[in-house]
């Protein structure tokens, strides 16, 4: 029975039992920033089980795509080593939300396995929680399974919890006995006694019947529920009569594609390990990228990067030195596209993303592997078995070589990695960075003063609607110390009990303005917000004495605040527009909102085309012209996310959050300041777009007067260019094209002249060449425009001699460059260009290499070019003699 048939029969069976077929949820859990990936079928029903959400149905059935490669559920290290562990897998599940319970769950499972799939009843075993007498009786009563095939296990194996507190309950797992031939060597081979593949777990039935409180007490739930999970890959092994998940129709075709493209044969033993890793990992990469995850250095993107790079490393083990994984995506799509059509629509995008990451990683992989092998060889020579954690950290920190890849290579050579040492080195680096940050805390605020401020309550921010307010001085900081009064002209930091000044946070810069009364005037140059909620006004006093408990009027610079608010609202419009133009994978990864401009960092692996930039601008400007209302309201984090508000992954939100809603176009959780209507932005213009790292892009833009300033600058530049070219602004384009054509023509003429001069120079060198045993030695410094020209001159020389060695050197762009060529007859005498060029380059502090007949190198010491050439000539003489 094919996997497609198993999946469909499961869904149809439970539909016939009154269950609603619910589509798989994305791998990125919607509304749950605490969970890395969807790792079980119940994830999309979590709020239902917690009682926070109601559905129009009480029974559901799903085929859920899952990833377990990070956090508590992490099977990455086991992938490819066992027959059944994966990063990506499918979980078939049926659910009851306060409807049926144990009896029906057991009956449905038994009926499906024995009657629909036709599994032999005498081969099925079950486990139960050791104290679950009800399940023990029901299994015998409902299915007729004998008591000796019901195994009692403890809490670790057969009691399920959603967390430390909340819904929980006993569970019951169904196993199939695959026969005596699969028995392991353990003295007691059996369920709960060993982990061999004779006993294949098929299905887990969770009986959610208790609520656990903070003290660990269990209280019966008023409406017990059912949550089950059956691994499709494991069931396919049984139905298809194969030993390993990798031999099923879900994974074997991918392995066959790898065989076909590499020319290597797959074996089911340890020789097939690279094939299995690649097959598993390409499925995970395809589905994760389709669901909006891109490789990065943090969070979900980091896990994806680890998976992808691990697969690239095993491609290299199979002899592939080029990007290859992306070529397997169509195979994954052909196998699973019918069940999950989203990967069909995203196929081209996924391939581009994977290829880009492969190309980037392959640049550094070779160097990293050389270093790892160097360390391993040293250890073996010393008889050691553990790679020092400091060495592993240096590979990671300096060369970007991942820890898990070092561990993989070490394991293949029977060595271990000092992971604790690696973690200590990592912790030291973090502590150093933290100490440096604390030592130079922004704008003179010392760590000592920060500690002294701990007793002061958070500042009340009143500046969403008011730009002027009165606050009481609760702290004065001067030279890193708390003081009671300050009567000097100079720098001071002040904390008020309440203020309209926005403290820098969430990417928005702090306000500027004034603190004053009849006797005091302080110019506020920046405002920052501490992690515990205190807003610190940083600036300079120009007159008066300031004391604790003094009342001061706080005035925010209105035009700067309004300009900042315009740009902050624009970031929300930009975020949504990018999603519409580029896809839902776009996620904010950072931002900066200032009065003069905005900067927005987001996940995307290729640069935006001019057309894409224009479409984004058009969408934002259209929403500005529609003059949409900007509504701001408070609600619970859970409700806001359920309503579709965008939240940043990893961001910690309190129970109450602030939602910024722009018409029906955008909705985000945000604590920043905004305009009342989009029309206040005036215009929006992107002024820059570029890469800030793998899979990350940055856009810079302006609004309002900033757009006018940008247009004025462009207009001035056009005027200057038109004056230089002596044409009207509207004729600049044609004039530039005309000039470029003239330049190309001159370059062709120059190249022709250069070739003629090169011929003359080479003819002279050939004529005067020294010869030993009939072979010419041409060794000289020449004037070359570039490396292509230098190689061309060497080619000309080689064509004019029957036998010999050519060594040409030239200074190109303040660097010495050499080309060495050797005639074919001398190669047979073991005279190779690569060996010669290394000796020559070493004399100028450089290096290089190449093939036997042609090699090139470079160096920095220009003054030694003649002595390097002389050294090369002497070497060739010795070889020819």
C-alpha cells in the first residue's frame, strides 16, 4: 500500500466516524512565538485543549507536517543512523475535544489497523500507563487483545503533558512485532526493555483527562479529550514490507535521484548514511522554506541553516563539489505535492533559496574541512581521542564552521568533541561582549548608576497623545553617580516619574526636546528606556539648579516626533507591502526609525529588482493616498495574534499588548508612536536596498519632507550632469548611451593595440630566450593591463616554441601577478607549472597554484618581482639540466 493510500485511507476512515478533515497547519506555529516548529498534530489545536478557543466541530482528523530539529524535540543527530528518525515527518492524528474518550479511541484505532490496513491482530502489542486500570480493561474488552500483550510502563514513556502545568494524561502506544529475525542481542528483548527495531511503535493515543497545577496536583478535566499521533513513515515500512523508513516510497525515490546524479550506489548499511541524511534533510528544507523560513543565524532560520549545511557536507562526502541539493526539490515536490500543494507553488522559490545557501557555504566549507582534518591528524599522531573545545570554537568563531559538522567529521574518525569546552569558550565570548556593553553603556549611563536605579518604579509614559507634560524628578545621574542636586552647566541624565518623551526602544529613536521651569532650562538630546521601564532624559543644562522631587515641564520636539511617527507608520506599511510583493516568508528582523529616515531589515535571500521596488513603493503610496485610519488599542497577546496581528518571533510580550491597525491593510503588535491617518505621511520613497547577511536584506526609505529633499537632491544631480554633458536633462539618457558606445569602441581599439604590442614583446623574448637541452626558458617582467592580458601573452609565447617554460610577471593594481606555462613534453618529465609558480610567488610573499601546464599566483612585495623571476629561472634551469 502506497503512502498516499495510507494517508488518504486514514483521513477517509475518521471522516466516516464524524471527524472533520482539517488541513495541515504551517511548520511555523501561528500565534505561538514560544514554539520553534510545529512538532505534533495537536499544535494547531493547543488553544482548543487549553479552553481558550472553540471550534464548530468536536472531532477532527489531520495529516500534519512536522519538524523535530531543535529545542526539546530534536532528532537531528539521529537522522540517517537509525531506520526511523527524521527532521521532517508526517503525523496522522485524530482528535476529540470533549467528545469521545478512551473506549472510542481504542476501538477506532483497532478497527483502522486490523480491518482497514489488515494488520495481523496477533502481532499487535500495546503499552499503557502503569496505573491506568481503565485502559487495561478497555483494551481487552474492546479489542480482545490478551493481557500478556499489554505492557505497563512508567511516566517517562506513557504519561503525556503539554507543559509543567495544564492538560495532561496517560497514553497508550500500539506496537507491531516484526518477528524474531529482527530481535536484538539484549538479554531481555522486549517493549520497554530495549530499543530495537523488532518492536515498531505505530500509534500513540493520548488520553487527556487531568489538569496539573503548580504544585503537581492532578484534577480531572470536566471534558476529557483525545489526541493521537501515527507516524506515516513508520506505518509505510510495515505496509510496504521494508525494514527502514528510507526504503519506503516517501524517501527511496529521493535516494534514487541522488544515486542517479552522483553515479554512486546506495547501501542500507553505514555506507548509505550520507544518502539518508540528504534525503531526509532536503524534505525538511523544502517544507520549511515553503512555509516562510529562510537560512539565518538565529531562531528558526539557524536551525534550517544547520540542516541545509549538514546536507551540503554529505553531498561533498559523495564527491559533489558544486551546488546540488536544489536539484532534488522537484523530486520532493513530485512525491508530496498532491498532499501539500503549497510546495508546488513555491518550488522555484525554494530552489533559489537552497542554491543561494549552498553557494555561500561551499565557499567556506573546503577551508573548514581542511582545518578539521588537520586537527584530527594531529590528534591521531598524539594518540588523543577528544578535539579540544577551544579549537572547535575557533573553527566556529573565525571560519564559521558549525559545531555539529565538526562533530559529524570527528565521529566518522572515532573521535569526540569537547562540547563542554566549546560552550565555555562561547560563554566567555558572550561575557566579554556583555562586559564591554556594560562598561560603555550608552551615553554615559554607568552600570553602577543602573544598579542604584533598581529601587525606582518604572516611568509612566504619557506621550502617545501629549507632547507636553509635567513630571517629578526621581533620579539625577552625573558622571555615573546618583546625585541629589545639579547646579552646573553640563551633561546630566534625569529620570521623571512620568514623561511624554519616548525612550529609544523597538527600533524607534528617543525623543529630543526640553525640560524646564521658571529657573531651569535643560536641552534633551536623547532619551533611552532601560530594560526595567525607566525613561532617562540625556542632555545638557543651560541654566538653573535641578533637585530631586522638583517638578519640570517636559516638552517634546514636535516636528521631530511627528517625522519619526510618519516613518514608524511607514515601516508597518512597508512590511505588509513586502509580504504582498515578495511572499509571506518576509519577516522583520530589525528596524531603525528616525525623524529623517527609516531602515527596515527583513528575511529574503535575493536582491529586489527595480520592478519589485517600484511595486512596493506603489502599494505604500496607494495606502497613503487612501488616508487609512491608524487605530491603536490594547488587548491580550493571545487574542491579538488570533486576530492576525504580526508578532516578532522570540519577542517577549506581556499579557496586555498594544496593537497598531492600519485600515484593513496592516495589523502589528507595536509600542511605538504613529500618525492618526496614513495621509499624514505625504509620500514614501525607497532610497536604498541591499544585503546585510545571508538571507537578510535592508531597505532605507523616507517619507514626507524627506521625499521632497530626496527629489530635490536628484534634481540637483541631474542639473550638474546635464551641465557636464552639455545637454538638456531630458537628453541625458541618450547622451550617456552614446558615450558608452564610444568607450566600448576605444576599448576594442586599445585591446587590438595591446595585442600587437604583446606580440612584438613576446617575439623579442622568444628570440632572446635561453635554451637548455633544446627547451626554451622565457622569464621576464612585462606590462599587462590585467590578468587576462598576462595569460594571453604567455599563450602567445607558448605557441611560438616547441618546448620550454614561460614565466611572466607583471604589476597589476598594486599587486605582483605571475603566470607560468609548461609545454606538454616537459610535463612528461615531471616539470609542472604549479610547482614553479609556488616557488616564484613565495619570493614576494604570496601564493597560488593551478594545473600542470598552466598556473598563476600573486604576491604583495612589488620590489622583489625581479628577484622572484630570477629565482624561477634558476629553478627551471635546474629542472631542465
